[in-house]
């Protein structure tokens, strides 16, 4: 007789309670395709309603909470995650097939705890408030918490962008907002373990129990209803363009700010003089970057651009061989693999030529062959919309322009991106061309790089993990880089002729 599987509880109002569920889901191990033996609820609206009401109460309490207590929570949470690191890493490894070491244990978890500690420092310092005092006119202004924040985490970063632990979470909490996390179903148990750690840290710091709440999954209707509810202050979302735009429509209709990180092709330009000396080296770097983690990074290169010539043809030969030699790793889910295949077929229908890959890998788990496509600059310009479809995975498409003028046209037709990179000759032989191309690329991207692949996103105050639409919903904000990222979850407040004893302490004087 098979043992019944208990359905996980949701975290609402400081308690793990039975969900008012309309169904359940059971995650799989994408490396094997086997069920993991855990059930999680698909919540009805009543779960959201209870969480929203509890979040409003928590928001009022947090308004009176000293920043030090918020900082203590964030630091305690980081310690709790480190103390439970072995179990959390194992859970994420099973649910995502991402390598336990070095990816999860040695890179992503330390990045996450460092981010929480940076948020704690920002909460103490309070510089995110940006107070302004005009004594002569009796005016003062500052940024303040915006209210309950809903955070939707993505499938590809179970720690660093998780709704209950990642950058949006840390930024919202640092500003004194309670968070309702919508866990991603592909790493539900990982999220549960992290939410349990957050609960312990809340008790250590003495913060309101509903400062952190979590539900696992909602239907589309309830997701849209959640982001547009009057009790919500703002929303943070990382995920697909399709899902993000549906939520954006609902939030915009209700006048709710929503910060989206969605689609990005992250173009990499290889200039001709540099290619003459570095074709093999640069081909390997590109192949490594676009296949790392099966290409399931929001900043992996999806586009490589060059000008036609002998050096470019040598580069393409090296790149084809390098891509073909990269052993594919398990993708995050069967759906992720299916969507990658659909995108690669759509790119071919739009005019791209398949050079290698383009098919599922047989056997257990969900793997896809590392893929390289090619299109001329002329054909790209004929079908720029269709050829800018994101293929989320271990794929890259090379655009070979006939000359500089055509390459400039291609750049002008690019949509907004998170990153844009230019590789050029160290001797300076490409500098004049760089000077003509870079300004056009600069307008299209949030982060401009030289001579390095864009895959890594450092947690630094100087980082911009954002960009023009459709990379994000607003080019003026970043989802990584504290204290700058905190601004998304704040409201500007002004005080006019308010008596000194009624002002916040940091606005007096």
C-alpha cells in the first residue's frame, strides 16, 4: 500500500496553516523526471485574502518599528539560512537539478546571505530615505515604506531571486514593508525551508509575525487579483514576458506599481580586428557562457553580432564546434525544455539557419542539445520582431552583418536588454568602430560590458540589473544593488509646515 502524501501548509499571519486549496501539485526532479513525493497546494483566493489582511496589520506595526529591529531580522535570517544550508542546498538540487556545488552551496547561497546583510546595513543607515529639508519654506520630504509587497520569484534562482529570500524580498523588507512571497512551484520545498528559517528569524528580532508570508501557487485569475488588490503597495516579479505582462496589465489597471524583470537577449558584439587574433578564445567564452546552467540565466547571451569577413567565418567555425561539444545539463522542467524547442523552431521559421543542436536529448530527465543558429543582418532586419524571440536555455543566435552600416541598423532595431557587451582588440585597432557602435548599444541596455561575458550579476551598489522594455517594465530601476533597489518599494512623502515634534526624527533640524 502506498503511503499518503501530506500536502504542505501555507504561511499566513505567522502560522503554518492548511490551505484553502482548489488542487495540489507535486514537483519533479528534472534530472530524472521522477516525482519527489511532496504535495503543495494551489491556493484559492481566500488564502490571499487572509494574507493581505495580515500584511496590512504588519505594515502598520512596522511603521513604528525601529530600523535596528529590521536589520536584526535580516541578519538573523542570513544566519538561519547558513545553519540550514545543507538541507536547503539538497532540496534545491533535487528540485532544480542545479549542481549542489559549486552553484548552489558555494555561489548562490552565499550571494543570498550577503544580499540580506547588505539590506540590513541599508536599513540601519537609512540612506534609502533620501531626506531633503528646505528650512526657508518649511518643507521636508523623504522616502517611506509603500506598504505590503508581493514578490513573485522565478524558476532559475531558488535562493538569490526567491520570493521569500531574494533581492526583491531583501529590498522590500529593508524599507520596512511586509512581504507576501509567491513561491515558484519548481522549487516549492526549497521555499518552504527558507520560509521556516525566516519565521525563526522573525521571532529572534521581535518583528510582527506577518512580516513574511508565503503561498505556493495561484491560478492566473487570482494572481492578477492579488497584484491589483487595494491593500497592496507594490509588486516585484521576475519571470517570463508573457506572465509578467499579464500581471502588469492587472496592476496598471488598479494603479499599483509593479517592477518586472522579463525578457533579454543580451547581445554580444565581436569587432573585426579583435576577432583576427581571438576567434578561438572568444568562441569558447561565448559557448561557456550561453550553455552554463543550460543557459537558464536572465543574462546569458542569446545574440552574437559580427561583421562579415574571414575572421568572422573562422569565429563561426570555432563557435559551432564549441557549442556542439558542450554537454547539455538538465533543464529546470519539461515545460522549460518544451518552450526552448518551440522558440528555436520559431526562430528558424522567421529566417534563422540551424548550425548545430535543436533537439531534445533522449534519456532520463529534461535535457536539450546546445544550439547555435545563424542569420544574416539583412534577413534579421526583414523579420526583426520574430527573430528577437527569447529562447530561454542553452542557445545562441549569430547575426552576421554585411558591413558596419548594416550592423548599426541591426542595433537600432534591437529591443531593450538587461546587458550589452562589446569585445574588441586590446591594441585599440577597433576603437574607432567601437566609438560609433557603443553609443547605439548603450541606449538599448541597462548594463554595458567590455571584453567579458554578462552572465554574472554582482551584488554591488553600482550594479544595474535592469534595462529598457521588455527587459524590465521601467528603465529607471534595478532589482540588484542595495540601496538603489530599495527605491522600488518606497513612496515619496512630503511634510509642509508640520510642527517639529510631529516630524520623523530624521527630518527634524
